[in-house]
């Protein structure tokens, strides 16, 4: 769908389930879609039971009528394979298709994500269905994308998975001796002598809680295996589609910071990334922005598809609060500002039964256009029609990057110590937020991505240092880059085995330090350090370290390690490597990162000085800057678009940094002009480069 020549504007629509309704409703849906500016629908997401009522029988008659209807009404289609929920007959006849839970319970038919990815039954029939769909519908011109399954997730611990895990291990390690070495099975007498002695790590074997395990290496490899197992299912369906539709654009909808699946690996098998954005109530806008940027980073900064968001309310939260007026529009443009080339929803018409009947929809239970939500949807549809292709294909030119790695995430949180309050996403977000709320462009990158395009690279809690990544960091710093990492970094290799010889292991020389001990602090305890005249609490973990060439910038002020370095910098080649030995406050990260970026000549997309407020109610940071105005910039076709989003309930005033055209109003604006941004409002400001 992304980069498809048939797409001349942002596709606008989402999940449509006409099979849940009688056919007399369908024509009314088409009328309402036209009123709302809807031009794309995702079809056939959960229709497997209807399409295949028995083992050898397929019935596409209703889907044929649906496809004919949407085509007659000029709608484009994101066509799904329906394989996210297997039919009841399959579970009854072939129980191997059902998952086994983490505690060893065998599931019965029900819910979704209930298929074992290593079930021969699931593998056979899911691929066969994808083939049948591709044969029948592959040449339909309305189909601009193929959507395999839906929101892959979960894990299985059945015998089929256990057997497949052994095969996966043989391929990875080659010999049982290498498995024993990688897992350090000499500990607790766990040595394996034959492959079939290896069992799945769950509550019946290695785990004593979901993220607490006796053997981190075993559980880490099972996480990798589980992700790979579901990826293999995706790849098998994609291959079946491509056999009949060679130029198909194939994706599946990801879920942002979803821990069980290594999306960086998955993205290599996807023609474009798509994802579903459902922020928690009260989530900071920067947290949603971080998820968008992570998804954009999966394919080297290529635009992604916003496949789902709710028009109004998410029904699975404890408190299903409505999106306030203007928020749906604001969050839609936020996705575009961070790289989305689509704006799509779940769902088109609100269902009348089961668990999503109170989830928001374009068409509510009343069934007409006379709702607040529909009016907002229609207004946004008109704006997107007016924008046309102006925003399509935009790329970031960030000079700052944060390293994000699923292996590191899994390993860090499987670790038995040093602090159960240490969570990977929390640490990533502390650094991301400090950049985002000051409107610095930032990419979230994998360890495979090149560092040379950046001036500053941050790798919070780089607990796992994979073979070769330390040399990549050395090369970046040696060539003049600024590298920043934190406490509990450089501890283990890719097998979660401690790198001996002193922490931070392979990073010891480039950082110029040796960490002797690590102190874990409970939530109500803190140490303290002072940086440039301001005191900051030191929390969570405090690395007690010695400098080996690094310069000390700040020291701890309490406990027996008072006077030991808490913040260091090491000159290495033409660049500098910083080590932040403890968790600090938002204010520290903002100040520290602003200094590093200014040192490299990197400016924010929109300066804080360019934003003013008629009132004093907007929340200030300690440095006097006020939160709530988000700015990003995208570049395409010789033009730049500056996106300015007001996440507050107050009007802000922006002083234009350069001559721009405001795309939504058509106004021509000169450098220095002042323009208001209404509460929950947005500006799209374009200029020629």
C-alpha cells in the first residue's frame, strides 16, 4: 500500500465487517462511507469459519458479493487472509491446533490467537486458505494490500512446539555441546546429553513467574523461537499469496512496543510496516510518538501504515473513556507527523455482540451520520482529500537516534536481579521523552542500522552487547560521534552469559571506566548527584565505578560510595562516550541531551522560544519551557512539512521559523509571522527546499 502508484492521497478507512450484518445494511454503509470520505476498507479479517465451513468445502459467495459492492462504490481494499481465528470444526477434529498455555493448560476452542504456530494442522489449512483467496481475488484491481492474519501474539508450550524448539536449536547451535555452553548448563546440573531432554521453559519447568526464570539463556532462546515460529506462519501465507500475485504488497498489523515478537526481524519479511495504535488513557503524547517512531524505524525510516486506531473509545480498558472532541483528529495527524501514510480505524460499523460491541466505530449503533464521532470523521476525511498527496512518502532527517533491541529487552527482564523495578521500555522512554518534548527529531534504530548518519546515539541499559556491536560503537565514536549509555550496560553477550573481566565488558575501553559493583535501590530510596549546579536524585540502580581514562562530570553524594563517579565522559578518537551510572530525573535528561545536541550543532525542529502561551496554565518544566506542543518535520519531493500539534487544552502561538504555506488553510506565511494553534489543533506548514 505504501509507495503504491494507485495511492494519490492518504488512504482513509479501516476494518469493515459486513459479514456481521444483513445485506440490507450494506448499501447504507456505502452511503455513510461517501459522506465520511472513506476510500479504503480492510475486509475478511475474521471470516475463516464462514469461508471454510468444513474441511474440504470453501464458500466465497458472500465475500464475492462484498467485494463487488465495495468495488462498485469505488473503495480500495486491504484484503485479509482471515487466519487469526481458526474454525470450531478444526479444533474439534484436530486438537493439535490449540495452544498450550504458560502454566501447561491445554486451551479449548474460543477467543482468537488460539492457534499453535507449530501445529501441522494450522500450518496446512492457513496456507491453503491464503492460496484459495489469492487464486480467487488476486487480480482484483481494488486490492492495494494483503493483510496476513491479524495482530499475531501469544505463545504456545505444547509438544509440537517443544519438538520444533529442538529443531530450531539444532539449526542455531549445531551440537548439544554448544547448547550446553551457551546456556551454562553446568549450573544446577542441567547438562543435556540428548536433544529430546530439552523441554519448553514454562511454569512446569524453568519459570517461577512469567518473567522470572532459573535459566535466562533457555527462556531467552524460547522467546526468539516463539517469535520465529509465528513469523514462519506469516511467511508461509505471504509466499502462498505471492505465488498467484507476484507484485502483492503484503503486511500484517503490528502492535507497537509488543514484547513477545521481534518486530525488527519481522519487518524484513514485510513489504511495508503497519501497526495498531491504542494508547492507554492518560498516556503522555511522547509515549505514543515513541511507538510511531519505533514502527517507522523498522524498515530504515520508510513510511508505515496506521492500520487501526479507535474513532472514539477503546473497550478493553478498565475505564473506557471517550476521545474528547478534536483528539481523534489530533492523534491521526500525530501518526502522519511521525511517518504514517494511512489513517485507518477499527471499526467501520459498531458490532452488536461479543467483546467489541462497545468499541468505537465510524458508524455507531444508532446507524446514521448524526453523531459527534461521525461528524469529526467526516471533517477529517474532507481535510485528507484536500491534502491529497502532499504528505505521502515523507522521511525524517534525524541526527539523534536511540538504540532499541528486542533481544536486549527479553534478556534484561528475564535477568534474576538486580532490581525488579528495572523495565526496558521505561528506560528507553526517559531518554526519548527528553528529546521529543524539546522537539528534537529522533529515530529509534536496531543494532543492524548504520550509525554514521547520526551525531548522537543513545543506547539506554545496553545490557546485552552482541558480538561485533562494540566495534560498531567504537567506530562511531572514533569518527566523531557522541555515544551515550547507562547503568547495567555491557554485562552479557548474546547468550545472556556474563562477559568476564569487568563491567561494562566489551565497552570498557570506549567508555574508559570499570564498574565494580551495582547497588539496587528500592522505590523509596535515592542517592544524589549534582550536575552543573543542580542536584538530582539518583534512583533504581547506582553503578559504583572507577575511571580508566574517562573524566568524572558528577559524583554520588551519599552512602559509602559518596565521591564515586556517577556521570563520566571518555574522549575516544574524534568523539566522546558518556556513561550515566544511575537513573536520574526528566530535568536532567532534558538538560544533558540538549547540551550534547547543541555541541554537535543539532537544533530542534521547533525552538522553545518560538512557542508562546496567552495564559500561564500550561505545565512548565523546571527549565521554564512549557510542555504540550509537539513538532516534527518530514521531507519528500523537494519539500519539507513541519507538523505542529497542540496536545493541551489551551491556545498556543507559534512564531514561524521560515516562510511556509499552511496546507489546511492555504495561507502563505512569512518568517516571523505569528500563528495560533487551537487546543488539540494542528498545523501543517510546507516549504520548498
